[in-house]
């Protein structure tokens, strides 16, 4: 029990690391979780600081031992299997998250979430709350991030204010999804214009750098969202917006809080600079830490649960 306590000493919202691994073997050795590179001439062990890690993505050519999974579960680290580059090989295939089965997580958040989820009008109300939080976060990040300003990213206040008005007037989740899609397209156009990206079209199975980096960054955001929901004990199936076709849709709802603000601009910037996947991933992780995105996700979900627990009128 002392070891279990030590491994969870760092709160998930304060953890610094996300790992993407490929062509390696993950194992437990001498009380640590390591990965062994499978290079033919020079095999090397590298330590994974699991107590300070939120999630691990295992790409192509990886394997993991049961002993390593046991230690990762004790530390509360989520493990995901993905295709090359951190995204599925087939975009119709969802990433599979293995969540540690600890029963010591809190129950008040899932109880508060379920208290409103079966009421359609309340689901719409809190879906609007998520969208408003998303816009507010984007405004904060794009207005204060000096690096984004250097790259030429400026707030289109009118666009965001118009979307906020549409959020207020939306009378269904489908209408909210339609308005949200239009906003995202406008942000893609803004980012493409700012970075002088020619003829950009969002395609999940495309091979151009901007689309590749958007896919990659989005799956990093999904890892943070999955971690947030697992820690708070809320099942991924109880979505507010995306729940029509995907069982894990609440992960996508929560990830949307930060994708436009952080992933979208840096994906275009990284594509312009022709960065490698590893360089882009490090850029994302630095900005996750810089802007405390995991704290923001936790606080947003907790605020919704608190409002639901107080029986806020919708």
C-alpha cells in the first residue's frame, strides 16, 4: 500500500509527461517501468517516470509485459494502443484506452453527472457550458501567448462572439454541433491563411503535414481527456455532444476544450516549419504544461458537476 501511495503522490492534473513509443518493448525491471529499444546492434533501456506520467501511447512494433501493466495501473497511468504516429491506422478505428481498475476513485462526480445526464434539456445546457468554456480558453491563450503572436495568430473577436451568440440560441445538440463545425472550419481557414498554407482541406486520412499534426495533436488531447474522466470516475459513454455513434464520446467532448486553443495553431505552425513528429509532440507537451490545460479540463468537469449537484436551473 505504501508503494501504491508513492506512485500516486503527484496529482494527475500536475503530471508532466505523455509518452508515444514505437518499435520497443515495455517491461518492469528492478521496480521500474522501462522500455527496451529493439535496434539490432545496440539495445538500450530507458526509464519511464510513471509517477509523473498521465498516459502512454503504444504505436507500431511495441509489446508490453503484464508486470509493466501492473505497475502502470498502480500509478494510475492510462495506456493506449494506436497506429503509427500516435493515430489509428484506420481512422474508423477508435484508439483503445486501458484504464486502471482501481475502486478508490471518488464517486461524487459520476453521481453528479448522472443526476442531469438523462434530462435532455440539462444535457444541452451543460453542452453549451462546455462550448462557452472552450471559447473563453481560446481567447485567453491566443491573447496572451507571445509565441503565437510572433507567428501572426490574432483573435477574431467577432467570429468568437458570433459563435457565443449561436451557443445561446441553439435549441438542440444537433444545432450546436452544426454551429461548432462552422466555427472549426473558420479557425482552420484563419490558421491556413496566417501560416500561408495553400489549399488546406481537413482530411483525417490525408498525408499532408498539417492534417498529420492535427491528428497527432488531437490524440494527445484525447489522452488528457481520458485521464481526466478516469480520475474523476466518469464513464466515457455519457457524452454531452458527440454521443450518437461513439461509445467513448465524452473523451471527444472534453478534448474539444483545448484543441482549438493549443493543437490547431501549433499544428499549422509545425507544418510550415516542416517539423518532425517528435518535435511537434514536444511542442504540444510544452504548451500543455505552459497553459495548464489538464488543470483546465479537471476544473471544467468539476464545475459542471458542482452546478449539477446544486440543481442549477436549465
